[in-house]
C-alpha cells in the first residue's frame, strides 16, 4: 500500500510532537479546511503501526512515532512519564525472557510483546539519566 499524504501528515505530526497523541487530537491538528473524521486518522494509524512507524500506548489510547526498527522477537518497554507525558522506549532481553517464561506456563502465545511502565522521566524527577 502506498504512503499517502494523509499517512505522511500523521507521521510527521507525531514525530514533531515528541509526545503521544490521541486519534482525535491528530485529526484536529491534521485537518485543513475540511474536517477530518477520526476514522480516517485511525486507518492511517493502523497502516503506520503495521509498518512499524508508530506505537500505541494502550493505557492512554495514544500514539507516538518510532524512529528505529525492532527485532522480530524483541520486547518493547515503554516508560511513560506521568508528569510531562514523554515516552522513552527500550528493548530488554531480560524482560523478554521473563514474559516468554510466564506465557509458557499458561500456554499463551504473545504476538506483540510490550510493557508500559508509568513513572517519572529523569527531567521531571530532577535526576540524571543512568
């Protein structure tokens, strides 16, 4: 499927924002003279998720841009700042092993393993990153 102007606009907006946005916020910002329907934005977001360009934070029903490729069995860990809303992303083999072990005990097969952790970013906490 082509990378349409709508998809480009949605991705550019998310990349520029630096913070997660809901589909309705995106629709409001991307709209020009004609009002966009949220369903159009959801379609663009679905395509961008499949392409690995954006991630969805389930806890906030919000989306943010991703600027790197993920490994096939990689577990993404999203650290969400409760104060400023910033999201930091990391991959952790240790977390991945733990999830695979937990899933194995129940017979569950995760398709897209990811973890969301809410807390404070280094800037909001006033401490240097480690």
